[in-house]
């Protein structure tokens, strides 16, 4: 004759450990995804800032004003563009290159002749 068992055989402990393992794996995956998202967000912000600075510089050149002031780690280069495209009288093509936090942006546009510094 069989006697009834008092203990379920440890299945509860195994089940609880497996559930905790799954939760730990999901938390680690979520942390890695959030870190990657923050890095991408920082890269996008640096790209937006460099585009904004390039646009401001080109507008300042077109208005015959000085280039905007930039902070540390930011460089702005303005060069005459070597293009065969025709420009209106008194204007010429320039390229504005901005480097901000390692993100490089180049913008081409028209500026008054003699306005490139």
C-alpha cells in the first residue's frame, strides 16, 4: 500500500528559480536596449546641433555678419566650393563644415563674394 507524500518533490522551488532567471534575463535585455537608445539619442542630438550651427553660419554669411560663437569641441570651417554651377552676380558657392562631438555636417550654399573668412 502506498503512503501519500507530504512534500511535492521540490517542484515549487525549481519553478520559482526558473521564473527569477527569466526575469533577470528580461531585465538585462531591457537595460542593454535602454543604454543603446541613450547612445543613439546623444548621437542624434549632436547631429542636430551641427546641422543647426551650419545653417546659422550660412545665414550669417549671407547677411554679411560674423559666424555664430561656438563652444569647446566645435569647429566651423567655411571654404569656397569648387563647383561648375553658376552663381548670381556678386555671389559664390561655399561649403560650411561643422564638427560637433565627432559628428561632421557639411552644408553648401550661396554667400556674397568676398564674404568667406
